[in-house]
C-alpha cells in the first residue's frame, strides 16, 4: 500500500445504519487512517429494524416509531469510532426515504419507503453527491442486495444508475461479497459451541454466501478491528453483544472481522496481489 492516500476518495452506498460497519467497517477505518476521503451515503434511517435492546423496545415502528431518530445517533457514534467525518443520508434537504422492511411486508406498500422510490429521482440525489465528492471508487451491494432485502436491492440500483448518469466517472466499482469458505468455517465453529449461525444448517442456506471465485479483492483491516467492533457496539439496537456477531469474534478471533471481501465489477484488477491472486488495495491502479 502507499504511505499516504491523501487525494484518494471512496464513496460507500448502504441501505440502513449498521450495514456500513458490518460490511466495510475495517476498510473504512483503514483508508481514513491512511488519509483517504471516505464518504458514506445511507439511504434510510432503518425505521423498521428489530430492536434488540429491551429498554428501547418502545422505539419500534409498532410502538412510538422513533427508531429512525435513534439510529441516526447510533450511526454518528459508529462513524466517530471509525473516524469517518463525511456521512450523510440520501436526499438530504428533501423528504428522506423510509426503511421498507422485509420483502412482501405491509411496509413495502407505503409510498414513502425506499423500495417505492422512483429510480431516476433517487439516483439523481446520489449523482449530486458523486459530482460533489468525485470519488475514485464506489462500494455497494450486488444485484440481490447481498441477501434480498428490498432496501439493499434498491441501494444497488440507485448506486449503479447514479454511476452511469454522473458526469464524474468513477474508476472502480466494488460489490460487497462474503465467500462460502469463510462462512463455512464460521458455521463449523459455532456448531462446536452448540450454537447455530442465523438459523442456517448449511452454508448453502445463506443467501449472501458466494462462491470463493467471486472474491477479486481482500482488504486486510486487522489493524482496525477494534475500531470496527466499537462501531458495531454503537449500533446497539441492531447488534446484540451476546449474539452471533460477537460470538464469532470471541471464538474465531478478531480476524473474522478484519478481513473484508469484494467483487470488482468496474475497472481492472491491479497489483499488489495476495498469494491467492486477489487485489489487496482498492485504490490500486487509480489515477489521481
């Protein structure tokens, strides 16, 4: 890696607060520490999320419907842990999009949810960010949003459409991915401990599990795992301290969160490569 990444810029597009930390927390902290400009756009406030903190259950959409406001604070605290200064919601200054909930639910039919957003209008909001920030790299989800959540799918569509429409041309685009081999190891360890992995019996039951061949790029962010874990803890309504995420950290070691995997879908793979032929720097080949 270069000694300084001043002048390099990366934009991440995520669906809800906490998605950025789970998928890219170590990557974000790493490049921010190296001097790159890291910009996060979150498309909704996550109003329909399940509240895992008993004393805050009253915030749920089925109660006072104040979870979105609370998750704004969680996101700010997570970004402080990762040392990210530029984070914003899509359509800032306009009516923001509401969390759509899971596919096929009643919430999906509300006119104000992200799933119902007009693609051209929503992508225009993101074009404004792209032309302001001028990112060299874009990171978002794959075409099924990782696991099929409507907001993740819509975030993918909006990000990709905005990248096409923008006058600023992004040099490299990555989609988050999670290889089956890593998930299989995690599931085996959890089974040894007498616990399942999100209810799945096999890695093939996990919609977000991808064949290892999809991994073009592996970022080693182990030096920033503590920051990532602190950011995960900041999202306390969504990530239980006694749940599978932290069980993995305790029983597989922190590396399970320090390695973050990507599929390069625009641009060329460039050195440096690891022993498996995967890129080890998202910015490799980027021209300032």
